[in-house]
C-alpha cells in the first residue's frame, strides 16, 4: 500500500459525505467570522467613494497618526533586531546558570496582556510612580509622549525576534561557528559570514512580526500615550477616536490602511516560509 | 590548535569557546531589566504597598467583581467556541484535499495579523443594528453589540489561531498506520476519532485552549469597541483598570492589573506543564 502523504488520501469512500459536510462547515464558519469582517473593512472605507476615502486619509490628524506610528516602528524594530539577536546568541551558544529563567523572562510579555503592561509603565514612570518624582525633577517627560509609546511598544514586541531565531540557531548547532573561530575569524566576522546567512529568513520573519505588532498595538499604547489628538495618537488609537466621534467612514479608512499592512505581513510570511523550506 | 580542541569537550564546558558572551549577556540583561522586569516590579511593589486587606476590598467591590465575572465568562464562551472551531479547522486542513485549502489555511493567520482595534471596529459595525449581520439578527430579537455575546465574539476572533495552530502539526505527524489498524479491526470513524486520534491530540488541544483562554482574558482592543462598556454590565476588567488610572486611583488599577496578571501567570504555568507532559508523551511513542 502507498503511504498516505496527500491530505485526503486517508478518507475512505463512505466518509465522503461526512468530509464534504465538514469542509463546508469549516468554509462557512471561516467566511462568517474572518473573511466577511476583512472584506467589510474595505467596503466601508470606500463606501462613499474614493474621494471621501482620500479625504479621510489626508486628514491632518490621521496623517500625523500615520507618521507617529511609522516613527515608533522605525525606532523599536531595529532595537528589537539587535537585542533579539543578542539574546538568541547568548541562549543558543552558551550555557550558564539561569538560562531557562532568562528565556522565560524574555517571553513574559506574551503572557502579560497589553493593558497590564500599560499599567506597569504608568506605575513606574507616572507622577505617583516609582521613578516619577525623579523624572519630574530632571524634567524628563516619558509618559504621554513619544518615549513612553516607544518603551511600551518595546515591551510588547520584545520576544518576537528571539522566538523566531533561537530555535533555528539551536537546531543548527555551533560547529560552523567553531570552525570559523579556529580559522581565525573575529567574533563579528563569524556572526556576519556564518551565523547571519543561516538565520536571515527567520530574522526577517521575526522583524516583520515585530513591526506588525508595533504598528498595530492598541491597549498598551492607549494607557501610556494619553491619546492627545494630533500629538500622541498612533493610528490604532486614531481609529478609536474617529469611531467615538461617530466618523465611522473615517475610522474605516484609517483601519483599511492597517489592514493592507496586515495582508502584506501575511504575504511576507508565506514567502519567507517558502524560502526556509527550500534552504 | 591543540588548545582549541581541548577547549571543546563533548558537553558542559563549551560555554566560553565562542566570543560575545559578555556583550550579549550585557545587552540582554539590561534590555530585559529595563523594558520587562522594572515595570513589572513597579506593579508588584504597588501591590505590596496596597496590602492584602485593601487589595481584597478593591477586588471584591461590586463593580470589580462584575467586571471580572464578565471577563471570565465571555472568555470561557470564546474558548469553547474556539476549541470546537479550532479542532474542526485543524482536522479539515490536515485531512482533506480541496480547492482553496491553502487559502483557508492562510485565513487562520488573519486574526493575529490584523490589529485588534481594526478587528473590533469591523465586528462592531457588522453586528450593529444597521450592519450586515445586525440587520439579520435584529428581527430575530438578537442583539450582540453592547452585550456579553459581543464581548465573547470579539474575544474569539482575536484568539482563533491558537487551537488550530497547536493541533495542526500533531495531526499532520500522526502515524496513519494506527488509524488503519483501528479501521481494519472494524472501528467506526467516530470510534477511531474518540479512541485513537483524540488521545493523541488532546495535550496539544488543551495547550491551545489554555492559551486562547489566557489571551481572551487579556483582550482589550477588539472588545472595547463592541462592548459598549456599561459599568456592571459590559465592562471588562482591563478596561476598569484603565478607568481607575484615568481617575488617578492607582491602587484600584494596580489591584485589578495584579489580579489579571496572576491569572495569566497561572494559565502560563498550566500550559507549560501541559506542554512538558506532551513532549514526554511524544518521546515515548
């Protein structure tokens, strides 16, 4: 008998009605809860025509939100890449006491809901917070300003790069790097010429996930940003603001740009997965 | 050269062979310390400052209790739905070949890729009285927006991928020989599923459901759009924490946040325990 490699090869004939039923149910439920809400975003954004859509996007406050969101991503993602690679190198290439604990702490932000992260940051940097009086004396503004948004975004995106790169580095082992070392390569050369080519697609994917999250983060940012219109409003917060202003079409216009970005993220994911498989 | 060979024994002491230990350790520890641990420490210290008596008063106040109850109930409903839907999707995506299967598979990533505020906006508009879904449901007397069902729907949307993506690889790796053996012994498809397949995927299924539940408890962006946020009725716990902050009631906010974090950490420990049990089981078979 041939091994069953093709999905569906296992289904015997008497189960065909059952399988059609299950496929139909899966498609129907997915359409209702995922596909229609996705299409609806573009439908509503363009409901009043492209002119109104463009007008909504070009609204100064929305444009400022786009700019601020891009700025936050441009700051946080490079930091994520550097630290994520450092942490992956540390955990994959050395053994030391507390290694597992360190990994747990790095992944902690995935288990803490964004609102709690925001509360933590407020209790740390807020006026009544741990460091609040010190910061006020030094006249440093962290909350309700760019630094706070950047810091809390770094918190929620902290695990992404390490999480994608680490398993690959562990699976590949360090023989190649050790060989390079015996041949006299410097640490930076080893990383650039040996390690990086092996992990580049995982790194790209981790960075893409981190940027998607940095752009789309809502809860944590909404606690620390103060949502000042045209100043500390990121694009997701702008959506809420427009929604509360009952400018639903405007909210959907802003949402459609984020949706496009999400679809691009998914496309990159598919491409990268194809690459890592062919590598 | 011999000294290098000596420095690379089979186990244990490979630690300092490659360069960069100090640099990466320094970078990682300062990042983790400043970005992750210090803020969490601020919350824990605040909790200690509040003290157990005051903490208990805050958490058992009617409004907080109502918020916690709503959050847990809605998350439970969302998780039940996702457990069933996730199992169905994992099964259909691994076992059947049909046109559009890869597209359907890709759809499972939408809820993670889409910012939660966008999902919340779209679902709210769809289910509101003049939306596509709301206008169908309204004549039947069903209202979703501003009810616990709306909260549960938003929560289930954002946690869709967890069960699917944990069960899917296990189903793919399942040895078809075992099922064929069961079939040749005369087992019905339902019996095969119950006695052969489900025991194999059960640990992964429970891990996925646990993470989905944890995520639902913490969901904020998608929920606040659809919930209407009426105190005592459709106000979720994390929103109440945020309202307390806006009222400068830092103790109230910290107490609620601590409670949610504690539940999240318990669920994390539970899923880790389930995962380690899964790996031990996987090692045997």
